């Protein structure tokens, strides 16, 4: 293949990656709509269905690839860490979806890349560059605008739990970063889905609500759209480096805002909208200056 053909192919792959990132972001936004629409179903039960379906899908993939789901012995404590913090992040996110505007909950969950920077510096001893420090500062200003802290703890609790979904996800992704070249991505997804299914399954036993037909369809839809979003994201990074296409993941906020308005008549206030701008700008800084590093 000539250099010109190689460049054309690279550009085609990048277009595919962008398309997959947008599709992934839209799938996760649809998942958020399903979760929020299930008003009478406990958050733990929604999380159970979301992860049980993902678990079935990833087990089918592992079986087809003839891979063991358990990973290498030396990595299991890190795989467990990814599963535990991923579960905490998911449960926090689902609670936020139940109590906040769809766009607010989605934006707070999308803070995980900034927490990855902080936790990777602490646990993986990665150096924090100046542009990363600046982006984290801008993102935190955005958080303040969305959360709008008050002295009434009860009023701030849903937003704080939404923020914790980003913190827990950030820790989980540090484990993913560490395991990236040591384990199959399917093994990593398996641990998350398996641990989440076990934890939510145990917790929900005394609180289980038998869903009607419509609710069952939405619960299954939650698992399917989450799985589609995850696989689309995985394949997007296969076609192009994360640094070139990760910015498009923030389109989830646009989709969530539009869907929240259409289905729930939600209109975030001016402070929240300003917070979105701050956080997306912070994400753009990482995208702009992080490419090639």
C-alpha cells in the first residue's frame, strides 16, 4: 500500500471511529431514558438487568473466542478492583438518573476522564502535565455550576452522588488502564458485569419489584443499549487512537439534553448549561493537547 493509500485508509478509519463514538454516545443516552422512565423500579433492579444482559453477551463472546473469563492469577485483584469500583460508579449513576435531570446526571458521570488524571498520578505515578491541571480546574468549576452546593445536605445529595459516579468510574478506568495490555478487554468487561450482577442481585432480593410487560421491555432495553454502547466504544478505539476521537464522546450530553427535553420536559437552568460548557471545554483541552502524547 502506497503512502497516499495509507493516508486515505487512515482517514476512512477515523470517520468510522467518529461514527461509532457518536453511535455509542447515543446508545448510552437512550439507556439513560429507559432508566429514568422506569420510575417504579428500584435503581438496584435496573442495574441488575443492565449488567445481567451484558454478562450474558460477554460470556457468549468469550465462549466463541474460546477464552477463559477469569484472567491471569496475578491480575485478579486488579480485575476485582475494576469490577467493584465500576459497580459503585454504575449504581451512583443510576441513582443520579432517577433524581436529577438526564443531562445533569450524564454530565457528572462524564467527569471520569478528569478523575483518571488525578488517580493515575496517585496510583500509577503518571506525571500530570500543566494542560491537564488546567483542564481539571476548569472541569471542577463546571461541577460547582451544575451541583450548586448548598448548606442543605439533603438538597445537594443527588448531585453529590452523581459526582461520585464520575469519581468511581475514574478509579475503575485507572484499573482498566493498568490492565489494558495484560488482559483481554472481554475479561475486563466480564469482571465488571459479573460483580455488578452478583452485588445488585443480592441487594435487590428483599426489594424486588415484579415489572409489568412495558417495564420488562424497558429493563431489557437498558441492558441491550448499554451493551451496544460499550461495544461501539470498543470498536471506535480499534479504528482510531483515543486521543483523536474521545472528544466525540461528549456528544452524549447533547443527546441526553435533547432526549430529556422530549421525553421528560427537562430544561437545565443557566448555571447548569454554563457548567456543561466549562466541562466540554476542559475535555477539548485534553483532546487538543493530549493528541500524540
